[in-house]
C-alpha cells in the first residue's frame, strides 16, 4: 500500500507541476495550446498499446464469445490450440496441453480468428515431433503413445496413434493424434 500511495502522490505532483508551468506560460503571454497539443500527442503515443489492449480486454469480458475454461484454437499467426485460463483488461493467460502458461496481449487476440470448441464432447489433438534417424521407430511410437495417454485429459486412449510424416534434415517427422476432454 505504501508503493501505491507513493505512486498516486507522484502522479498528483506531476500534474500539479504541469499545471504550474502552463499557468506561468499563460501569464507571460505564451500560447499554451501548442504545449497541450504536444503533451496530448506524447501521452497518446505512449499509451496507444495499453489503450488498445484495454479496449480489446473489455470487449472480451463483455461480449463473452470466449470465456475462462474454453478450449480454443487461435488461427493465423498464433496457430495454437489452448485453454483460456484468465481474461483481464490488458492481457489473457492461456494454458497449453503440457500445462505451460502464456500471457498474450488482448490486442493480439482481438486481431486473431478464434475457433472455440465449447460444444464438442471430445476433441482431437495432435502433436508433431522430429526424432533422430537411427532410433527404433516402433519403440518411439509406443513411448509417445504411452506418454500422451498418461495425461488425465486424454480419453479413448486406444485411439492414440503416431504416424511417420516424412524425413528431413532434422530426422524423422512424426505426428501423434489423440482424443481429449475439452
């Protein structure tokens, strides 16, 4: 609370100092409209991203097209399938399938098409990996399937499958498909 009161005190002090400077310029006959225009432009440029995030956050909170707990797919640049964990005024927290949390500014989410999976009873997930060429493919497929099936959200575990998608300079490309409870 001491930090908050010091911050508020500093903000009030700065506004009073700006007001005093403007009064002095007005008294000596200087046109303060130019100074106010410069200050307004500076504040707008400094706050543009923050204001953009806040408007997008308010939009997300009030419209409720996505809400906390929704499993969503972000298309285009983000290209992710994750769960919405938190939505606040400036940013949203999303959690990946492997429980990593990411903070994404709301302005980026507002510009990204989002596909929600609210009504789906189960969802198909996929995971792409590369493995070295000298490994035993059958063992790797079995290990990947077992590891994914250990996750408590994976359902219909008998359908978890790993395929070879190709060969490249990184090794053998593999893709695993599984079903999950949204």
